[in-house]
């Protein structure tokens, strides 16, 4: 055997386990999902091919539409609010405070706490008789008191705020890591050229942080679109369908109503969402990275 | 001395630090509140603003009596360690090969894996469920291990292939001269050099797996296989929010191991992120 052929075979055996596992548990379920999304299927009787009906029905299903709207809202908020906030936090945490390590740990801790626990604690805090309303009463802000999770208007903004609290530290840590890869002499060179702090931030920090930004935005999108635990535990999607997310709607369609084919078509739409948003984002980021 | 004079020159630094500390305290308050409430006596538990006057252990006793926390801890640990172990073994080999052998087949596989980053687990959940039933893997910890490892493969392979490029090729050549086979050379010489990437990978995945609810909710319904998270949700569903004390105690017990792990490894995580994830 030639040396290069032997190398090829070694590589083949090295990569085989990963390929098998990935094909079986990620790729195959995905491909068969595409097929089932065109069928009517309750998992007991065999699936019946019905063309685009599931997709057509998605557009008329008010719960699904509400879920899609909510899911987009979470993601947009993550990018527009949490993203700059976490950058600000990272810049502050990058300073050489005496309590630097403690502060970093403190802001990251909510990430370590699971969404299950987060939902339970916040669910208790946000009860009508809970900590938040009790605090507002004591401050004399009676008009602010409300049933945070029971009111169709306040429930989803509340859940969004909660996701921002939970994810802020994660984004900040990625930015912090990004900040530490910026060579110090770039700043010194900019200083020598007489650049003010704001200009140094615009022309040195921001462009150098582009790779970190790409990761943060990608994680925010994926995390937002997969949001399940918080509405599942805190509200069950309610009141009405006010706090439905796509993943929760898909879960209910499959395991509550046994409309598997329909649920899968929702899942496919979710994935197309992720793909489109990711592609747009990568395009924009790529262009920015080149521009700088 | 030097440090102190530098600090004095810059008083805004201290103001800013104090503001940040206050912000951190407010930010962390829900977590204090969780711990605080888990020690409140039943009489006090519905007074959210009250401070407990003594440590009440009753909720913990009740939680441990009603829920097999040790079993949950065991299941969660087995699944977390098992899936990350499997992930590290197979993704390091795959990432290494992709970085080292510039043949079309391996480059194709690289894009195949990377494309998996945008496929959410939820899309495939029903076919996965069906497959689990067919393979008699539903309600087994093995199934969860395989699923988590498979789901984390794209990111892991991406990281390892990036990291492999920073390892000089001469190391393998000298290993070959010493008579090492490819397999032994990889595990005895290359793999130990990948430790920073491995560390980052563990830190990036352990919290998500430990804390996952969606997987166990779908694929692990047998009470003797339940993870900590599904135990909490199950317990809450059985007691309909009347009895928050034991639920809070359960939450504290389920979170504590990760918090301890995080505090001991956070320094390393930062370094790993800087070395591994950002540079890619």
C-alpha cells in the first residue's frame, strides 16, 4: 500500500465513530423529519402523504403564529438589548478592579443555574403575592403592581426580561475573551496617533471584536429559537397562547395532540428560520470583518 | 504600595467598582432568594420580604424523603460524564484527521458536520423518539449519552480541528520514528497536547447537559432513570405550587454541584475560551 493510501485509511478509521454517531442521531432524524412533515401521522397508524397541507395549516394556526412572533421577539431582543449590554459589561469587567474575579463569577452565575431552577425561582418572585409586587408596594409604586405572568400583555415581556438576565453573563464572558485577544500595542499606536477613547473603541475595539460578536449573535439566535423550559414551567404557554414559543408549540402538537406530522412541519420551519437568520448574520458579519 | 498609589490617582475606578458591586448584588439577588427561601420556616415562606431568623432544614428533609435525590444525582452525573467522555474521544480523533489530512473526503465530512450546527435537536425529536423505541433505547441513560454526544459533535470537531493546526507536525514525525503507530501516537502524544481545547469543550458543554430538561422529558420517563431536572419538574407537577419549600430545597441541591464546579474552574474557563473558542 502507498503511504498516502495508508494515511487515508487511518483517517477513515479515526473519523468513522463520529460520522456514524452524527449520521444516526442528527442527520438521519433530520432527513426523515423532512419526509414526515409532508404526512399526516399519529405514530400509531402509518403515515399518510398529504403534500403541503401541514405547512398550509401552520399559517392558519393562531397558536403557531403567536409562537413564531414570540420566538422572533426573544431573538431580536437578545441581539438589540442583551448584546450591547453584555459588551458594556465585558468592557467594565476587563478593567483591573480588586474584586475583578468575584465580579466575573457573580455575573456569570445565572448561566450556571439551570433554566428549570431559574423558572421556578422567578415564578415565585413574580407571583401576585410575590417578592416583586411586595417590593413595589413597599416603595409606594402601587400602579406598577400586576399579575406579571397572568396578564396577556405583561407575560411575554416578563419572560424576555428573564432570558436577558439569564444569558447576559454568557455573552459578556465571550466578549471578555475577545477583548483579551486584542494586542495592547494597537491601543498604544492609536493613542500615539492622538485617538480619543471613543475613537479607539470604534476603530480598534469594535473591529477586533467582530469574531466574538459573531459567536455571541449566533448563540443568542440559537438559544432564543430553542426557548422551551421557561414558558413550559412558568406559564405552560399561557395565558391563552400569549407566551407560546415555537419549541413549546411543537412539543405540545406532538406529545399532547399526537399530530406528529404537523408538529414536525413546525420543527422544519423553526430550522429554516435558524438557517436564514444565521446566513444573513454571517453575511453581514463577514462584510464588516472585511471592511475594518 | 505601588498599586495603592495608582488606585488613588484614579478615583473614578473605585466609584465604578462600587457601582458594579451593587449591580452584581442586585443581579444575583434571585439566587440569594432561592437559597434564603429554602431555609425559611413554613410560617415565613409566603412572606417574600422577610428574612429567616434561623436555619430551617425541614424543606430539605421533606425533599429528600419524597425524592430520591441521590439517584437523580447519580443519573445526571453518569449522563454528563458519559456523554462528554464519548464526545471528547470521538471528536478529537475526527477533528485531528480533518486538520491533518487534506483529502477531499475529509473536507467533505467537515462541512457535513458543520452543517449540523444549525439543525436544532427539536426538529428531529420525533424520528429520534421512534428510533429509540425501535432500538429499545428509550428510558436508558445510554440513549441520552449518545444523543448529547451527537448533538455537540459539530462544535467540538470545529474546535479540535482548529486547535490541531497549532500543534507542530514534527511531533508526529518523531513519534513515528520512535515506532509509534498512528493510534498510539495520537492518544499518547497528540491528545495530551490538546488539553486546553478539551478543557474548553468540557466547560462549554457540561452545564447544558446537566441542566437539560427537554431530552429527559422526552426520552427518560422511568422514575429510576430521571435526572435532577426532570425530578424537580415532576415533583413540582405532583405538588402544584402549594409547597414551594421542598421544591426550592431540591433546586438548591440540584444546582450546588455545578456552582462548586464553576467556582473552581472559572479561571481555567476564561483561559480556555481565549485560547480555544475565539481564535477557533
